[in-house]
């Protein structure tokens, strides 16, 4: 165990579970309306029959969440139906640890690894006779986290094969995701930029990545002059240079960039937009799971720099309100340059913690 992990382990000893005595069911959230089914929803539709049969044969409840931990689809066997409805294991039920404490969906949301939570380990009293198995659903080509699949049963029907079963279910959805990869553009710009189109990683210039990010942030399109200013500001760069960049991008993304009013017409999976949505909704786990570093830290684009500064300021505000030492340690472990996270951690750590000096050196 390295020094950071030792410090992490000791710091966690100071954390306290949220008092959930008054919480008996997951909160119900309104799911966003989609004009067209997303890649993930299309992939789920491939497997309804198979997933339902697995749950029915085993007498379990099954659910699929989005990347926030909110259930998009559920089905319950007769043995679980009443209990599932009472605790809101239904469409729209939100099962992050932030909302309902320790549970399998929440733990998988935090770690992106499979988990099993047995009976008394559930923090919410109303599901302490449940055993739950959860597995992350990851894009086979990009590694993007799409959501979680969960199987739940009563503790008397616990089976050591439960974790294998839920991982098998996740594999079914992941295969469908791969099958549905048509005109899907992945943009990762938090940390090291990375672009993928139709399961092929693209090698783009920094300027081309900036253009894609500007287009992603203008869902209704942007004119050429406005795009030029958003990208270059007052710098002396000709319109012809921008047109040449756009021409190269069109060759790499055929039929995906509309002309005149420039707009991406393909499906976009974008880490910084997803992180912004998570931040808007106050979902800590999904916000920080997506945050791998600063948004296009080398960009001098006036538009992108403004977006980065606004997002970063909102993130700092959230960090300074955090009470979860474990979450802060995960942020520092992934992005040690987040001085605000280190400062907040030091505010929460007891003065006699042996590793305060270690974290002080990060400032």
C-alpha cells in the first residue's frame, strides 16, 4: 500500500454514515424526454425479453439505471413486486449513496465495479431484508460508463451466483451497445482529450478538437463568423483557415457536420456535457466520476475558456460544500492538482490525523 492509499484508509476512519432513519424509499426523479432513443436506450431495448426472463426465472427484481443511478427500466417477479414498488425500485427511482445511503447501485456508481450488498449492509431500513447485485455497463470500445444493471432478491434467496448473473446481464447490454454504434461520436475533453467515431479513435489536431467541442456546446448550430470568434477571438486568423479545418473534419466525420449553420448531426456522447448535467442536478458521484481533469486546459478559445472557468468555479463551490471525505480522496487521487479538494479535506480531517502533513505538501 503506497502512502496515498494509507492516508486514504486512515482518513476514511473519520467518515460518518448519513442518518437515513427517515428515508424509507428512493426519491423519484422525472426522467428527461428524448426526441430519439439514445444509444443506451436502444441497447436496452435489444435485451428486454432476455433480462426479464433472467429475473423471472430467479424470482428477482431487475433494473437498469442511467449514469446518475436513476432507474430507466425495471421489472419485478411476483415475489418482489410489492416490495419493489414500496421502496421505489421503479422507473425514476434514484439510488445513489447520496440519496439512500449504502446500496449495491450506489456502490457501483461510485466505483464502476460490480458489487453485492447483503441484507444489513443496506443503509436504508426498508431494504434490509434484500440482497442486491449490481454491475456497471461500460461501452466495449470507448470504456464510457453508461449506467448500472441491478438484480435484487430477499435475503433468504441469496445465491453466490448472483454476482455472476448480473455481470452476465451487463454483458448482454454491452454487446447491444457495440451493435448500435452507428454515427456515434465520443468526445472526451476532461483531462487528456480523446475522440472516437464509429468505434475508431481519431487523431485530431488541438484546433479540430476545439471546433468539435464548440459545436457540441451549440446544439442548435452556429454561424461561420460566430464560430470563428468563439474559436480565435481577436486573433488574426483568416476565415479560410477555419474553413480548411472544417473541411478536414467533414472528411473524418462524413455527413455529420451540417454546413452554413454548423451543427453536429450525429449522436454525441460527450463527457463534459454529461458532467455539466450531473452538476446541474447535484449528482456528486456521477459528476466526479466523469471529471478526469480540467476541460481543454491548453485551449485559448474565448468561448471554451469561459465555459471552463464557469464549470471550474461551480465545481469548486461544490467541493467546498462537501462532507464526504471518501469522495474528496477520490478526487485528489485522480486529479491531485485540485487544490480546492485538498483544502477542503484538511478542513474535515481531525487535527491529530497522522497524514495531515502528507496532504499539506500537496498545496
